[in-house]
C-alpha cells in the first residue's frame, strides 16, 4: 500500500493539473457510479488526508479515492496512449489540456464535500497535514501511548493513531529508533521521537517520487533495512532479518537488524 508521501505527491500533481479547470470529460467507471457524468464541473482542489484523496468540485461534491495496493492516478496530455489497460480505468477526468486517469481504484465514492469527515474522521493526525502543530503532535502521542500493550511495528502502521506511515517507513523508523518492531509501545523509551521521526521522513520525501531514509538517492542505497532481507546492515554488517508481523490480511513483512535493533524477536523468522 502506498506511503502517505506518495499519496501527498499524487494530490499535489493532480492539483497542479486540474485545479481551476473545467472538465470536458468526467467518467466514473466504478459499478456504483457509472450513472454520474462530471463533465462541466470545475475542479476546485485535490487534497490528501493520510492515504485518502479528495478531488473537490464547484458543485459542492468531492470524489474520494484510495489507492490500496495497486491503484494509481496517471496524468496525460489529451490523446496520449495510457500506460495501463483501459479496462483498469475507474475514473477519467479530462480538461482542455490534461487527462487524469485513476486505475484500479477499488474505493471510489462521490459525496458532499462537507461529509468528507465521514470517511477520514476516524484517522489519527495526518503526518503531512500542512497545518500540523503542537496540538496534532499531542493527539498523535496520546493515541500512540494508549496502545502500550501493542507492538511498535503494528502501531506505526495503525492509521487511527497517525495517518501516513506504511511498511517502508515502519521498517525505517524502527531501525533509526534502534528498536525491534516487536518492542511493546510501553517499552519505547521516547514515544515523541517515534512520532517526530515518522513525520520527518515523510516530509523529506513528500515532494519527490524517490523515498530515501539514508540521505542517498542512488538505486540500492535509499533504505537502511526495508526490502534488504539477507543483505548486510549498513551500520554493523549483520544480516538483515525478515518476518511477518500482524495477523491474516493485515500481516506485513518486517525488516530489521538484530544487532542494531535489540529487543523482542518473532517466534518464526524468515531469512
């Protein structure tokens, strides 16, 4: 599932292409929305909230989309060939100069703009909220510490605690904190640091497609442990380990260095 910075960048690019423009084509190909034609509406804004996107129109409605695992929005010039098959398109928003195509959007809903909170009101503070202040940080800390009996890696992924962290940043935050992903939240020495670091890493990559936590952008040098199972730790040379964390459909592969990240380990480990 995309990280919050990917969704943030998607919103920024869609906003730059569509905001202030009248739609000459506005197709919704989702089974529940095929009767709606958005042509003639003016796009006012495109905003991200955590991993949710809202395209807002001048008639007081918003188009909500969520990328899930395989969804994406592409931008084209009118007449350009699409990079994904047409049967995967769920939304086509076209102005006189740009075409935005939403592919594989499993979650798509048209709703009144004042009701957006119905879809995102349960989320914790958005780590990329431009209005982020001490109040947001305090609320994230309250929600984080309330999960004291839960594992750090799982809580970092919990969007109801703070919105925006995915599996990449879960792995990298745990590494940079020097803690095993299986450390209980109540045993995290500095909970504030977990929130601050999560926000800093997302902000660092919010305006570019590359996601670097090491400070390097070269291929293969961008991450400390994420997707580096079996490779040597960049700090100590220990082999990076992998294991599933979470249950059922919510299980994700965790990556960690057992030397740099001491603490609890899973009962069953991968490579």
